[in-house]
C-alpha cells in the first residue's frame, strides 16, 4: 500500500512538472536551440571577463553502494579565484574539512584535522593546476567548469542537444532560465540567472563513465571583481603540518 501511495504521488508530481513546462510536452526542440546556446555563452562570457571570482557552492554526489544501491554525500565549498593562477577552495561536508590552493607555482591540499599537507609543483594557470590536482591526487571539484578560462566553450564541447526548458523562481532566490544540454558522454541541466547571467545550479551526469557519476551543485554568494587581501592565497601558515605525497585515487569523475 505504501509503495502504491508513493507511486501515485510521484506520478502526480511528474504530471505537474510537464504541465508547468509546456516545452516538455510539445514537439521536440531543435537539436541545438540558438536561445539556449546564447544563454550559456552569456553566462560564460560574464565569468570569463571577471578578474576575480568568489562564490559558495553546495554539491551532492553519489557513489556506488552494496546491493546496487547509491550513497549520496554533500560537500560545501567557499571558493576564491584570481586570474590567471590563484585559487583557494575551503571544503566542508560529509568527510574531513580540507583546503586546496593553487599559487601559480604549486598545488597544495591541506587536511587540518589530520595535520596533513600534500604539495606538488604545478606552474601555470588555474586550468593547468586543476588538471595536475586530478592527475596527481584524483581531486575533482564539481564547479570546475565555471572557473576555467572559457566556461562556455568547456560546457558546450561535444554538446549535440541544447534547449531552453522554461524558467524557475525556486532556485538561488532569483528567476533563472533552465537550459538542458546533452552529448554522447554527458547529460546536464543549468539554472542561469535571468538578470545577472550567473550560474545558480548545475546537474551533471556522465552516463558512459564507470558508475555513471552524478553531481548536483548549487551556487550562491557570488562576488565578481572584488579585491582580495594579499594573504588570501598564502599557504605557509600550514608549515607545521606533516607533508605527504599526492596519491592518485579511484575517483568517480571520468
């Protein structure tokens, strides 16, 4: 009986969603809808033009569990970035708190509770530092796409379907345009501020990767082009921590 009731509730919710967004019930939109592409490009341009970015994110991700179950974890991050090569990510959530820094010369991951610090040479811009973090330590941040040099190009790479699925007033406390994207290796949905063109939420699935990893990330507290204190990206304060090597992990990111 309980399952029947839950099924009825779920069916009603799906029907309500279809009625709320008529585009879903009508003829399929063009494979690459111009309006959807322009929204993503406008978002990407605003992010790319900012010399500094600061925001908060909350991400939910899943890992495979026993008996074909999925376990969901949540992490929150405070992100500060200064182009071309400075990045700080303070992470809290399901697991020990941690900090990640890219300084233009090295990448550093610090776990304060365990007093452990891993560092590796990584000269270059932020995109090179993020690649080094993944290659050397299996570190992946679900918000990576929005802090790369050309977010729109990265997000739209390989996309074969793009369309506008309506608007929402329930995400990020602002009105957002909802863009749906799909390619051979990715399924994504973006909520983009209708006025400020900033990302407010992103859902991404990699269907062809092992375990088909799935991420949901919400963005808030955006600040663009603020001036950071010179100590914002310092890492020498962790000098007394035990230094260890970066070690690759079997992460779920493709």
